[in-house]
């Protein structure tokens, strides 16, 4: 018995250091677990249903639906849309957190399947993930295609198209005919865009036929991009393409690709007989492609086509809708139109036509553009972002790969920021000159902000201001008897008027020669 007691005592003495070590490790781990701050919760939001989440309850007008949800759940809330977690941000301060404080983490976009089809797998500026390839492409576009010098060089192309459209509207006015303003603007923007993209590459006699072909293709692409796709909400269903949207987009993408191929072929024929000077965007891009050995990330033909797709789709619908909204607002408020025309008469005069050189002396026209984009932002929810790592926004956890919408439509109508937020009042921007398109004022983000701000801001500004100034300077505008002027919005990937604007142009310049 004494021997057993001695053995137990020896074993206890031997085990004690190990026991102490194990207990110390356990208590250390427990201490760290309790000491560490808990992970912030997910944002609040509606409960939704099993599997489908909130999909059955979505209103087609997402911008107003999300705004109403923010009144109930706060400025940041979550929605389970199928298997995708979606977070919606509705305040300037939260937009600042994303676009400034955590810009790199939120620099990727959430790419829908239909967008991949039309942009050659997402090789364009909008959908490429942030990295060396995207930085290279953006640098090329900004420095070589969208610089002030290059845009200046295309002025005569823009001027020619604006004069052609003015002449057409004058002829309609002489017949007493009203025009569908949106259709005319679309044609103008499309021709302007095409002239800058390949005006020096496509023969003049081919431009009209290419333009007609483009209109149908672009309208269908825009529609498909804005159509909710069940394959995006349930990726495991993507292979079945239940709604046939991917199949339809492939048809439109093939038609667009054929147009690009013909333009490139024409360019090669013309380049073989000219002095080698670049006369349009396409020639610039193809020249850079041919110099691919000088670039860290080479430009391919698909990069070129993807950028052209960006310019075509983005440069037509967006500018068209902005000008149409502006015209509708001004026609509904004749006092504002009269003030704009008074400024134009003082700067340009009724004996002359508007030139782009006048634009810097037309602050009220610029204010009209800003106010239009504030009240009717072109892309009301911006392009959805996707964090590469789990983030904390507004005190809530936003998991990695969440689809994040920035509801600029709601932000730009925030009554805490904007006085009389639903009223169309360009004067507010005459007093607020610091509010520009740079994306540094997080209560005004029509072109986005941060690294992924729209690269075409300078081009859009020129096209919208020049066209809007010409329409207001050259004509008075009236709604025909029996027609109703509506300002109701129709939601889509781009915001547009629900009821097309039909108006009668009435010449106001001193002589008919100014319309030729």
C-alpha cells in the first residue's frame, strides 16, 4: 500500500507541469475568444422566403422600391435574392465609406451573365476586375481616346451631325409636324458616337445603313442588360438559361460583332491608302493593338471591340435619356426654358449658331444638366459593386462577394441634403459650383465615384451640353394639342421617360440660313 501511494505521488508530481501547461493554453484561448470583439451583424432587412428570399416581392421600379425599404430598415439594408446576398446603400456618408475609405476593396463590379456575352467575357472598362489589365485599358482610353486634345479633334464631326439634326427639325417645323424628341436624340447621339468611333473608317455612304442597324441592336442589348435573370440569382441554374436571355444576348452580340468586323475591315482598306494618321477612336485602338509588344498587358482585338461596345451602348442611351429628361422638365416649366434661352441669346445671339466654344460661358445650361442628372440619374443604382474581402460599412458586416447597390436616385433626393429635393431647380447649382461630376461630393454621384467612376464623363458632358444648348437656342418647344407631357420615370439599367416626349419645334433664330 505504501508502495502504491509512493508511485501515485510520483506520477502526480510528473503530470502537474503538463496539466498546468494545458490549462494555461485553454484559459489563454478562452480569454482571447471573450476579449475579441464580436463580428458586427449583417445589415437589417426584410425576412423573405426560404430559397427565393425577397425575389417574389421585388417591385419592377427598384430605385423607388429600395428607397421605400430604406425608410423602414435604415440607410443600409440587406436582401436575400435567391442565393445572392444583396446590400443596398442609400446615404451620402455610407457611399463615402465605400468609394473613398474602402475604394480598393469595392473596386470590382458584379457582372451579370448577359454583360459577359456582349463584352467578350467582360473585357471592357465596365466589367473587367480591378487590376493591371483594367488599369492599362482605362489609361489607354483616357489618355488616347477621351483626352481633351482628342475630343477637340473630333469637334467638326460633332458639329456636322448637330447641324444635320437642326436642319431636319427645321424642315419638320415648316411642315407644322411634331417630332418624337427621344428618337431624334437617339439618332443624333448614335451618329455622333459612330462618327467619333469610326467616322474616318466607314465610308459616308455606308453610315446611314450602319446607323439603322445599330439602333435595333443597341435597344435590344440595353433591354436584355436590364432584364432580371434567374441565372444571376441562382448560379447553379445558369447552364439551363431558363429565360433564354443569354441566348438572345448572343444573337445581339453576334450582330454587334459583325458591325465591328466590317468597320475594322473598312479601316484597314482606308489605312492602306492614307498617311497613317489616326482619324477616329477605332484607328487609335487598332494602332495600340499593333504596338502590343510595348505594353505590359497586350491589347487584343476583343479588347478593342469590348471598348467599342462600351462607347456605343453607353454613349447613346445615356446621353439621349439625359437630354430628353431635361427637355421635358423645361417644357413643363416655361420660365426655366426662357431663362436658358435668355442666357443663350446674350452669349450666342440670334444671328449666330451655338458652337462648343460657347459652352464655358453658359453656366445655366450646365446647371440644367446637373439638375437633370440629380433628379433623374442615368444609372439610378450605378453598376453594382462587389467587395473582394469582407468589409464593415455603417457598423454592419458586408460579406465578401456581396452584390452592393448604391442608390444614387435616393441619395440625390435626400431631404437632409437637398432643399425641395423633388423640385426641378437648376438654380441650386449656380450657388453650388463645388458640386461637379468628379464624384468627390457624395451627395451627387451621377457618374459614380472612386476608381470605377465613369471614364466617359468628359465626352458625355460635351455631347449633352452642346446638343441641349443647340436645341434650346434654335427652337421654342411646344406640346401639340391633345398630347400629354409626362415626367414619370421608367426603371431599367438606364432610367428613361415612361411616356415618350413628343413636341413641336418652333424656329426662333433670325434667318432660315442658320438652320442649314
